[in-house]
C-alpha cells in the first residue's frame, strides 16, 4: 500500500503561498523521497497537501486507497522550526502525540525514552526546551515524530535552520535511523546535496504547467559519502535541472 | 571575588537609590509646606497636605480601625468584581475568537465600550441597584470585563499557528488543540491582559465607591473631603496607589515572572 497523488493542483487567490500544478506521484512503503526545487516552486504546499493542512483545488490524495480529508497522526509533520511546546519539558514534548492518542502512561514513558536514547538525549529528559541547542531541539522534534509510528513522516526542511556542521551530523543520524527502521519519509529540502545523500528518489519541482519536472532515482549504496564520484555526478545532474529554469 | 561583591552591590543599589529619591521627595514636600504655609502664608493649611499631617491621619485612622476596614472592604469588593470580570471577559473573548461572525461584528462594539471611562457607568448602576454593593461591583465589572475580553481574543489569536499545526498533524482533535495547546500557549499574553484588567477594575472600584456610601477606601476619601481634612484625602490617595501596586507586584508580576522563566522568555 502507499500514498498516491492523482492530478493534484493547488492554487491560491490572495495569500503568498506557492501553487502546485498537476502532480502525479506514488510513494511506496519504506521509501525515502526527497523534494528539491527553487524557492517558490511549491515544495511546502505539496507537503501541506499531503499533511492535510491544505485541501487540493482539484485532484485527489489517497493513503492506502482512501482519500485524505484532514491532518492526522498517520502523517506526522516535522517542521523547519522545531514546533516544540515551550510550556512542556523534553520528555513531555516527546510524549505529547502519544498522550493525544490516549496511550497508557507506562507505554508512553517506555517509548519516549526509547526514542530519546536513539537520539542520545536521555540525559536531557527533564530539560526545558529553551535550554537546548538548535540541533538538540530538532532531535527532540524527530523523537516526538517517531513515537507515533506514522505511516509516513513528512519533513519540511528540518535541518535548514541549523548551522552546516549540525545539519550534516543530523542528516547522518537520520540516514542511520532510516536504515534501522525503514520508515516512509517525504523530505523537503533546498539542498541538493542533502537530497542525494538521503533519498531513494529525488523529485525536482519547478514552476510550470506541471510542477514535477523530473524524478531521479538515486541508486547508491548506503551509507553514502558526499565525495564519492557517483555521488558528485548525481548532485551535478540534479543541480543542473533545478537551475535550468530561470528564477521567478 | 571583587566581581561577586560588585554584583551584590548592583542588586541593592537601585533599591537604595529609589528609597533615597522617595525620601528626598517627601523632604521637599515638607519644605514646600513649611515655606508656603507657615512662612509665606500663600496657602491655607486646610488646602495643602503635609507629610506630617498625612502621618497623623495615618495614625488616627489605623488606631480607630477605619483604614484597615476600608482596605479590607475595598479589596474584597474589588476581587469579587474582578473575578466576575475575568469569568465574563474570558468567555466573551473566547466566543469572539471562536466565531468569525462575533469577531467581525461584536469586537468593534466591545472595543468602543471599553474606551468608556468607568465612571460613566455610575448613573446606570445607581438607577439599577441603588446605593449598594451590587452597584459598585457592577461598575467594576463594566470597567474591566471588556478589556479582558479583548485581551483574551488577542492572546488566543496570537498563538503561533505552527503550534496548532504541529498538534493537528499529531492527531489532535479541535478540542484537544484548545485544551492542550492554545490554553497553554496563550498564557503569558493572557496574564498580561488580566493584569491590565485588574488595574482597570481597581480604578473603576474607586469611581464606584466615591459615589455610594459603603465602607471602603473611596468612601474614606469622600469623608476626608466632607470634613475638609486634606491630609486624610492625601493619605487615602497614597493608600490606593500602594494597594494597587502591591497586588500588581505580589500576584501578577510574580506569576508573570515564573511563567517567563520556565519558558525562557527573558
């Protein structure tokens, strides 16, 4: 089973959000899909549509064959801004989604600690959010998202607000976690390098009658290394495609 | 070591400075009274209060128990009025936030009423309730409930949308979004709103009290006027300011501080 987008179009009348046009896409279970494209090509809009935060103007989005009508915990989103709640401490934040679902307290605790350990944050369980560094906050946000075992994890430029070193470390951690868990991930980024590093398929979006300009399967072994010859080749090819179209 | 001492100094120093400044003002006031009333005879003694006279009034009103009773009565009345305002104002604010129709049509009206000085409600309240406790409480509620309603509406509206989105995509229902996200997220701004509501309530209380005959600070103020005792008038004014500041600092500021500290908001 999978996530399917059929002829999905979303246009806006007044707000500053970017449109997407005529998107056909299928994301299979366990697949890691990255979306790249210039700013203004509708990357975030596409994610919001899948999340159910926006409704398509036309076309349909289906999860396992049934249409998406609104947001839900089967499609958890991790945002560029960590979106952790400042009135809760680290562990309470991680438990938040499980609490909404009414999972028993003991199970919440075990699962929250499991993912905090995975992120190497168990010592910080009682810290306040504002006491953490930017990278740590994103790792808490990732732990929170993982606890919900969602069908697909939607990530909206989660590392782009971090400094380069931190974001490189986090994407290596994410690669490791993905190799261990094989979650389905839909990942938006403006960094082609990040996309080639993480993805099974890279979707190139552009401003045109069809938003999807190209889909590039990345056939590289994991773990990947940015200086491998074939990695550089993929990177160059996708970068060319992204830049082919003039800036809006 | 030296750094430690200087740090300690800086904590004490502003307080000491404020105290000395206040002392200077009082000394200047006494001097002005001495020159203007005793030496030059520009002002009549009954028209000009003095620190010494205010002190004597204080001792007299404390010994007779009048001042304490007035403060107690006023505070109790103010609190009752304020609590009604909080309940009514927050409910109204929530409704204005939740229903687009009310936000568009009722909010301008509420904002207009909110600009009305609370003393304007006094004739209304006396016609409805007579010279009674209820009349004063009515003025207090009218004086502060609308500002609390506006503040509640704003506080909820200013919750960053990303918190709502995060909760929704983790499977929250509308009700859970309000209970587990908005209620907490809007708290700092809501408390600022309540603090402002209290200061409106306290002012309205005095408008109400000077018009009626119930025991309270406002009435003690008017008694001072009736007796042509300007020192008592001055004393009560000072007490009104001090009680207002005390509630603000003791309750609202400390609440604000603890929430801000917990969330790392400077």
